[in-house]
C-alpha cells in the first residue's frame, strides 16, 4: 500500500513557498511564488478563459485565449504561461485584453464547422462557453471554411473529427505526460494544421479516453458514448470506480435510470484528473446493453496492454430464483433460510461463506456479523477477480475495489478460493453461501471450483452467471452504482459510493438481503439503511474511524451544472 | 366517579321522535334539528374549474362554508425550477388560462426587472405587449360575464360573449399560432412581430364587440331575474378587500380604486388615456358593472395603442438574450453557438431576487423570482390575484342562500389554473 506517483505537472506549489503580492483587477492578494497567473486570476473570480491550459498538464501557451494585460508589459501576456511576480498589476478586463481575447475567439471560429446540433461535446463545450461569455457577436466572415477529415478512426476507443479541432494540443500532452506514450502529433501548418497519429500508429494507450475529456471541443469523441446521449441532459452523481484497488474518483453520468458514461472526478490524492479506459467501461456490467462498444477492446499490439475483458457481461439477475424458477422475495428468503438452517443444524463445520472483495464495506460488515457473530463460523472465504495487469500510473493489479476493506473486516479469518476448492474436493464443505459472484469461477468462467460437489448452494449475486445457475436459491443483489456504501482503496482511504441509478429488477442491497436472511436464520440484525450499517461499522472497525458518509446529494443535470469544459 | 343517581333530563320533558311522527310533533318547538353538510364540487357545473365547497346549510341558508382549493395544483412553481427561464412561459399560459397573454407579460417583466434590462426593451415590443394584454383582458372579462349569466339562465348572453371572445382568440391565433396556449412573449420582447393587417382587423373586431356588449347590456341590465340575484348579494366591504389583499375588478367593485396600470404604470400604460371604474356597494352587480366598463376602457387603450405604435424591432438588441436570426443560425458557427446556449443552457439571469407585479384579468399578478445566476429560476413564486378573492368567500357566503353561491362565485372569477398553480 504505497502512494503511487501520478504524472502531470502541479501548477500550484506547496503552500510553504514564499508569498508574493499581486494586484488583479484592483484587488490585492498574496499568492505562493510560482503560482500560474491564470490560476491566480481565476481564484480571484476573474474567470479568464482558456483552451490549451489544463491544471494537470504543462502549459504550451498555444491558444492565446488567456491573454491579460500586465502593467509595464508592452503586449498582453498569456496568463497560463506566466508565473506571478511580486507587485505585479494585472488587468484581466482592460479594453485591450477583452479585445484581443475576442479576436482570438473570432479567429478560432473562422474554420470551425457548424456542428453543434450533431456534436457530442455540445452543451459541455469550452468553445461554446467562451464564445458566449466573452464574444457573442455575430460572424463578420462568410468565407468558405477549410475542409478536413470528419471521421478519422484514430484508435479502438476514439474517433477524431479534424475540422472541430482547435489545435490546443491538450490531447497530445495527456498522452505524453499521463500515459507516457507519444501517440498523437500535429501535422501541416496554418489553417491546414491537423491533429493526427503517425502513419501505422494509433491512439490506443490505456489512458486514451482522457483525451476525450480534456478536448475542449468535440474533436475527439468516445466510440462508446458517441451519439448515445446529449451531454446536457445527463445527470451526475459522484462515486468511485469499481475497476481496481486504486479507487479512482468519478462522476456517474446517467439518464433515465441508465448509466451512460463514467468521467473522472478530481482527487489529488488518488487519481488527480485522470482515469483509465478500463475503469470507464466498468459500468457495462451494470447495464450490459448500454453504449456502443460491446465490451472492453483487446490489448494493443505495442506491449502496453490496454484494457482486458475481465468479466463476461451475463444478464442481470432481476428476480429471486428458487429451484431454477423466479419466485417472490418472501418465498426465496424462506427457502434460503430453510436450507441454510438445515445445514447448520447438521453441523456448522460443513457450511462455508464466500465474501467478495467487490462488495462495499457495509455489505461485508453485515455479512461478517452474520457469519462470525450469529452463525458462529470460525472462518470465511474471500473471492474476487483475478490479478490483472498494472502500471505505475493508476492501474492496480488487484482488480477488486475493496480488497483492503474485506481484509480488515475479515481480520485474519479469511481463506482463499484455493482453500475453498480443496475443501469442496475433500467434502469438508457441503453447503455454501456466496455473496457476490464476480470472480468466483475465475477468469474463463470454467473455474476450478467443483460446485457440483455441493449439496446446497445459496447465492446472493448480481448476474445470471454460472454460479447463480448452480444455486438452489439465488437472490438478486444491486451493483455498485445502484447502492450506497463505501469502498476502501489500496491507500486505505474509505471513499463513498453513491446510488446513481435505480436497482435492476427486484434486486436489493447486500446488507438488506443479509438482514432479512439473518431474521430467517433466527438472528437479529435490524439494519434499515446503508448509513446505519456504516455508522455501526465505523464504531467497531478501526480503519473506518475517520470515514465520512457525506451529505445526501440530488443528481444535478449537466445543463444547469455549468460547462465542465 | 359517576355519582348521578337519576336521569339528567326529567322524564316528563323527554320526547323521542321516532320514525313515525304525529302531525303536532312536526310543529313542536323542540324538534331536534341539525345543520346539513352539503358538498358543492369539486366537479359541479357551477364550480368554474375544479374547486370544492363544503357548505353547512340550515334549510336553504348557508351557515358556514369551507372552501377547499388545490384540485388543480400541478406544481407550476416547483416545475419552473427545472426549466430554463424561457421555458417557464408555457407554464404561465396555464395560470389564468382565459388571459394567457397577461400572464406572459407579468412573467416577462419580472425576469427583465431581475436582469435590469427593462429600459432596453424596444418600444414596439412594449406596445405589442400592451395590445395583446388588453385583448386578453377583454377575453377574460367576456368569459366571466358570459359564463355567470348562463348560470343564471341567460344562455343567449353566454353565446354572444363567447362569439366575441372567439373573434379575439382567432386574432391572437394569427399573432402567435394559438388561441390559448400563446407563449408569445420572450425575455426581451415578443417572439414575432404583429401579422400584416392586424390593426384594421382588431379595430373591426372591437366595433363588432361593442355591439355585442350593447346587446348583453340590453339583455341583462334591466333583467328582473338577473338583477334580483346580483343586487345586494355577496357584498364585500372595502375594509375586507384591503384586509384580504383583494385587487382587480373584485377589489374595485368595493370602491378600492387600485389598478396597477394607473398606480404603478409599467410598459407604456402611462401614455394612454383610460379610466379605472370603481363600484360603490361591492355586491355582485358592481363586479359585473366594473367588468363591463373595463372592457370598454381596454378598447380605448387598444385604439390609442394602435394609433401610436411605432415601427422598429420587437426584440431587445442583446445577443445573450435574443436569439440570432435563423439564417445566421444555420449559416454561421457564431450564431449557432448563441442559439444553442440560449436554448439549452437558458438565458442567464444574474443572481438576486425580484418582485414584479402587473394588472392581470383578476387583479395584481405578482411574480417573486430568485435567481442563483444560472439558466433556470431558483425559485418562482406567483401571487395569484384570485386567491384572496376566493378566500373572502368564507366570510361573504354565510347568511346567503345556496342559490347565491352561483352568481357570487361566478363574479369572483376564481380560475383554478391560477389559484392552485
């Protein structure tokens, strides 16, 4: 559990630095020496526009959109490229600064295609925002626009529209500085300048979709999200990526109960501004049919592995199943309670419980209470997805979002799936309760677990996979984006997961199913909301001592949330 | 503990009336009686819109009344919080749906006041707003008069009034494409200019409407049945009108000479010569007479406005408020973006709050708006003018007969769309 360095330049140095006094639009304020002037201006509320600058990347000052007047300077200066200096006097709204910025916008728009109605970025486009905020004048130029390629297949997950590109080079710098892989280039000159990949190469690094996020216009679009949904109609809910142990902070963008895309959310301690492509497609397991891409594309040819498909998108388990047919919740819980009770009465040593490192802390806590406190079992098994590829940027080899939480809640009482396989083969375990089926059977689905040796299998799972099919009773469980809870990442940070979309079918959160099941088994575990489970776990468990549940949030529609830019 | 050791009422005084009654029992002074609760509405032909009155009657006489509003509540105010500022216009059409233009005017003026662009609105737009507003006021009053007369048995009056209203609705349809759901105004002006030949057409309709009004007057003013049910019935005092906050024709019928157009002139009302009619008794007939006179005054305003309306733009010259011309939108990226931002993100209104009020068909229509600086209202509250007038009925109706509810309620002109929002 070490802190992994994340690439990208840091615009604002540590606060211990020497302070300088700067006057911006008549207001005087102290800033740490070396602060980028653009950041300083916008901290003061000047709202200086920019295209090529990004707080997580280096500044080339190519777009000239952030020009401001500095007293004593003969020409307006690009504020993204200028560090603050002592006694600097800055005018962000002088007539000249406003005029040059307006001229830059006019210049940028000369060859911009009239694409807003069909552009995926419309509604969250920085060009739209800046033009409307700072110019809003009608066109003075009715010349013929330079034609460029509209649909360039630059990689497995991205399409480029060269006409829309405003040549800010942010995408190039994301590849260079975040993915550490130079895959994009500028070619040609003047109004014929284009963004392109080198011949025979493609944009396929594992962080390529970050280029779509940082693109200020709709030049780079995600194949998965392309034409799927108008951006301004999406609602946003903050959450955590379930793809690996890093726990990247993200926003779930959803509409009408379906997740449409996942977008990174800034957290300087975890993922800064970025997220891997594999993580962005983890929503597919919640809604196997949403989006354009079938699954995660195959690894790329250059050894830098792109995303690997690590789960089959089986359909969701929508209703409780007993004996292979759908039944009401009451009947399913009765049946599950009866078979488990019978097995426990026959001897609790033959009963096994499988926890999942994919579950939230709350589900794990409820399951641990049931297993160890109420049923009196000494040990449980921990399942999870197999180890996968990793890098020193964001991706962790541990493909489970809550291994740290599961280990802490298990507190030395957890055994591996290998142990479970042996116990099944030897006949030591004849009854099994599985909560969360991701990875129980291994990557290829066949698995080494001889489930057919079991007399009784009760599954609480999200999908109609092979484990659920083998179960005597299968109870539908919500996916991560459908329930509230917390994940503990590899740094030990307890991060909040929020329900963004309604639960699939009749599925319920794990802690709720386990509360009902506990009652059927004669134990009392009366949880009525996830927050109550969290509060109890926080009292009992040392690693959750400083965790915060956060305030309740209503999803905000992006059109009213301001342009993300 | 229970200590009484005998009946409380001496047995010789007790008389129990069972199913069978002797003739003398019915005249007996101590015949047990009780008041009867009687439901009027929510679905009743005389309950305009949907409103429920629970009357407590003793015989034909009303002893108490409980007015239950809210059957037409459709979350207008809450709904507005997830629509852009411009998208609220269609909702305002459905407030007082007999005079939608006046609601459009009230809302547009409120948003413009909050944005501080009231002074930038072109003169022609202000004139157009006055014209369509006054046409709407006439349709509002015609509907109220016609419907009330019909409920008192004068069906002909209803047909005459609605005939004239239809002429005006058809004219408004030429202006904005809809008889009723007009959504004609925009923040900063109106959506289209007046159609060709609008002035002569309106003058012609006004002439014909004058004849209709004269016919209605002949049918009603000296009509025994009508006068008996209007005169001295449902009297609202001036003090009550002030205490309840009643404005509009109902308030003016009590002698309260308050008209927002005169007392706090907005748009270009200060340029026109018109009178504010007031009543002296505050009964149903005064309310009828005030409305009849207001129709005549609205016609005066319309004639003056048509004579003096200037040429020029009908939308404010502000690219962040007014949509660019369609030809520009389709042919330049600049106008395309402007169009997109105004439609999708909404016109941005600076953070702040405002109360703005205008004279609508039923009185002072107020909009209290709060903006957080985004493209949609943070809060949009309406002061419905017919709510106080409906409230005062609990004081006016007791003591009247059941039959008096019909003309009194009709003359209050409670409109569910506006009152319940």
